[in-house]
C-alpha cells in the first residue's frame, strides 16, 4: 500500500480523443508531468504545445510513469492498450497506479485488475459522465471502483478533472454505476426529443417552453446541456450515438445477468440502435431527436 504522495506526478495518458485531450490538458495545467500517446499524432502534438510531453508508443509513455491513465472507446481497445503484448501492463513498473477512465463492462475491469495484480500494478476503474463539455470545463462526474487507499492517492488527480468524485465500491463498481448513468441519460434524451417534437407540432415557442421546463421538476442536466443541439439541429458529436449504443449494450447485458428488469431502458436501447441503423451513429446522442422526427414523418 502506497502512501498518498504530495506534489506533481509523472503521468502517462493513453487516449487523447474528444474526452482524453482536454483531461490531459487539465493535468498539465495543474503542474503534473504528463506524457501522452494516441494513435493519431495531432492530439499528441497539441498536448506538447500545452506543456505536456509526447510519446511514440505505449512503452515510452509508461516507462517512467507513476500513474497511467487510459481513456479509450470500448472493451476491445482497453484490452489491447492494457493487456496486449505492447500494452501498459507489459511495460509499467511495479507499483504503478493504472486508472482506466473508459466506459466498459465491469467484467473487463475485473480482468484487468487480476492481470495487473500479477505484475504488481494497482488499478482503479474510473469512468466519467459529463461528455465533451464536462471534460473541457473540468466538471466531470467521476465514479471510482477499486481499493480505498488507491482512490485516496488518485483523488487529487480526479479533483483536477471533475467536481463530483465518489468512490463507489470495489473493482468494477465504477463501471456498474456508469452503466446506470448511461441508462438514465439515454431515457432523458429520448424523453427530451419526444417533448421537442410534441412542442414544435403544437406550435409552441420551443425556447420559451424549454426555459420553463428547465426551471421545474422536468429540469435536468440533459435538458440544460442538450437543448441547444436539439433546437439548432447541430449534432456535432460531444458523445456519439455509436458510443451510447455500446453503453446500452453494457447495461442491458448486465441487467439480464442480474435479473433486473429494464422495460423502458430496453426500449430506448432499441431506439439508439435504430438511430445507428439510420446512419446517425457518428452524430451526438442528442440526435435521438432525428428518430422521433422520422416517426413523425418529418
């Protein structure tokens, strides 16, 4: 068990996409030595321009790291980055704390933790909620599974990235809570999309209606953050439909294994799948509005 260190840390950050790039930038601004790696060179160069360091591969990124953070799309990428022959666990020094902030199945987090323990590496699963805006503004909600001492060590890093940071239980618990989060977000998005179509077809001023709805019991973070996209039909991805489809698969599979009913969630999962089938997978998940509009004949 490591004592909680003070001061700057040497951090490897693997995965500099829509979420990872601003997160790594915040850690640089906080004074940490951050070495980034991504399959695309552009994000690595941007991190370097912000004061970080760039690596040409995972081995180079983690060679001297005290903490390795991964932020990649799904289970296959997590397994490749962490468990692969050229991955983090093959090159990290014993005692390194690996924090996977991707959204994956709890089972994969357990698999990673077991492999890490075999080489003397510690792990936390720490998926986030808040989307691109939350990452850019450093106001993410971070749900963390793993050991309490490891969480305490990582807490200053999490506080740099988010405003709601909670240790929710042992390994895999972070991913379980994230699955529940994605269930709630998807249902809220679908309800908001249906309300927008309903209001427009009724001829009500949409902006005024959403203002008053947002100030009452119907108000939510989803309404506050996604109304602009639905009002303007600008579905530039902050969190893609493809990724939410992946997450709905995680929660429905886990619920089935537990015998937990998801009557509404299962229906929304099908609507997310329909959005992908209609070519909307690369759009922001607020594009669920397009599915309701198709049903309405728009």
